[in-house]
C-alpha cells in the first residue's frame, strides 16, 4: 500500500486541476453535458495558458506572436513543464503538447465528474457540498451531514477537546469533518489512497487542518491510530461491494468481528451499521440507535464504552430538508429520541378507531411500536403490523397521524369506484402487510379530480383492508419539537 499521485482525482486536487474544476459551468453541465465538456476544455486550456506560462523577462516585449501562441499551448500540467516550466525546443513542444492534451482531457473529465458528484452530494450534505470533494464510492458511503453532526455531538460529550478521536475507516471524511467542526482533535485512517487524498482536501476545504488529519493505513494491521490511545473512536466500515449494498454485517470490510473488537478497545466508541441490522447481532454491553432524517430511516449506530447505555434500543429522529445540519456551519441537531419503557407490556389490540398512526421507521426498527402506541393512547390493529389506532388526536413526532374516513375491504374495483365518486385526483398510497404493487394500483385507480386522500393498505388478521384517510399531524421533517 503506497501513497500514489497517479489518479485523475489526485490530479484534480492540484492547483492546476482546481482551476479546471473552477471553470466548470454547472448550469450548462446539467443542460448539455457534451457541450459543457467541450466548453470546459476550451476554457481550461485558455485559462492555463493565461495564468501559468512564465514570461521570460528579456523577451517579454519582443516575443513573436506565433511563438507566443505556440508556447501558450504547451503550458498546463506540471509534468509538461507548463505550470512552472518552459519549453525549450520543437521536439519538447510536440511531446509537451501531447502531454498537455491528455492531461487536459483527463482532468476535464475528472472535473465534470466532480461537478456532478457535488450536485448529488448536496442532497446529503447541503450547500457545503459545493466546497468539498468526492469519489463516487466515497459519496455513496458518506454519512449525511445531519447524522454526522448528531453523532459527533454525542462523541464530543465524552471526548474532551484535548483528547484524540480516531475515525477508523474515515472515507472521504464526513464524520471526520463533523467531529473536527466541533473543535475535537480527530485523526482519520483509510486504506484507499485516493480516498485519503480526497479526505485531506476536504479538511483543507473547510479550514480544519489544525484539528483534523488523515493517514493512509489499514486499521486492522498497521493502523497509525490505535483505539486505546484515543478518548473515543468512530468506525464506519465499508458496506458496499463493487457498488452493491451489503446488508449482512458479517460481510462488511473490515469484517464485523474485527470492527467490534476495534471499537471495544477504545474507552468510548461508535460503530455505524446498516439500519436493517438484526437485534441479535448487537454486541453485549452496546447500545443501539436507529436514526431517521426527515422521516426516512438512514442508519443505525452501536455505542460502546462510555458512550453505551447497555441494552438501549433508541429511535432518534432528525429533521430533514432545510433544517438539515451543515458540516461547514454551526452544528445543531434539534432531534428527538424515544427509548424503551421497561414498564410497558405488549401493546393492546383494537378494532379501528377514529385515528390511524404510522410510527417513524426508526421507531419500528428499534422495536418501539408499543412505546409509540402508548404515546398516542392507542392500540395495534394487528399484532404483526405497525399500524396504531386511537380515539385521540395526538401530535407526536414519532408517528404520522391520519383521520380515518372510511374502511373498505381491499378490492381494486371498489377502490376505483370510490376514487371516481369522491373525485380523488391526488392519492398517497401507503401499505404495511400488503403485497400490492403501489404504482400499479395507482394506475388502476385512475385518480382524477380536485380532492386528495391517503389510502392505507393493510390487513387485520387475514383480511386485506384499505383505510381512506387524511393526514392530521404536522408532516415530519419540518417540526420535531
Ligand atoms: C463507509 S466508508 C466511510 C465513510 C465515512 N464515514 C464518511 O462519512 O465519509 C468506509 C471506508 O472504509 C475504508 N476501509 C475499508 N477497509 C479498511 C481498512 N482495513 N482500513 C482502513 N480503511 C478501510 C474504505 O476504503 C472506505 O473508504
């Protein structure tokens, strides 16, 4: 494993690469990628020629126009002598021209890819994404800003500012940046040289060099960061294999047992896992937390040592949309959490009442449906299905609430008649415990008209039913207070 500077992303991170990246026209890129690529190469060539060619002092005033044009063509990539060098003879000019052209092609392609990745990254990270760098794999695996900030704040609670936080498997650095953004001293390690180069560029992009550093290394063997030397560690193993998502923690890289052992060696630790993790895999002594952002379940975290509340199964809801935390700004996570109530037995069962509640997916995955039912003074419609019914209208961030208008046995024909009769032009279809293909059903129902409704497909016992409802609670993601 060696540090390398051969890849396109590393070339893009040089000052010359940066000037090419700065020349990307993002609006044109979205409208016409081919034209954007051509325009970029033209602009980048002109820009490099204008900014990087040194003018020999004794010939500057008398230089022949043709020579000047020729010399400008060869400026550009450092290896062509363009950025800081000169062209000496015609043979060198030809070689340098070829080098410049291939450098421009490679770096322009990398710049366009980077511009596209930044646009995609905005959804996860907010506007700060436009200042950061990504590899495609790094972005796919990056922690979203809201979650990274939230977890960093939990870690900051046990890691004094002078203590070191190790980010084992730091990727392109989203957790690292969130930790450093809180003033913690962070040392990230990643096994992939390109990823390390990108993480370092991100640290520099946010001006966090005094608190964050990144090293190339294998956390399982020659790691530059030892968990026992840290106040806390976070570890986010790779959960993808050639672009495919891995759901079984035993197939993570590094493997499950290794990462659990690594995190356990620190006084306090956080291990990021996929939200589908089997409760039986949560190691003894660890606490588990399922986190949703704007109502969408995103991930789970296992907490160890001083950060663990052993046996806890917590659901934490973070706001999405414009309320999402920004890595580059002031951290804030006005989230809410739900913990198990050991005094609660199994939730009661009931026939449908006036309201129907759908718990947040984090609540469901954390196994806290009984707690959610207690919050709304409700009961389950079916013991296997996470729909709650209640006579009371309760505004809670942990559930979406719907007023039931009508319950009908599930039948496409009957529903189509109902949609026509009530002029439902906008229908939201939700389902649990139903095998119906929602998109197909929507087409079959042919919605038309000025009214809207939510159709909830489920079953009570073996009976498939549909509730016609309207939402009565504040949509999540906007208000978690
Ligand atoms: C899920 S990503 C980390 C994402 C990161 N938390 C973020 O938010 O940007 C996992 C990373 O683990 C790295 N990795 C895998 N095995 C490793 C090992 N043995 N040592 C160090 N890094 C490793 C991969 O290169 C990958 O970048």
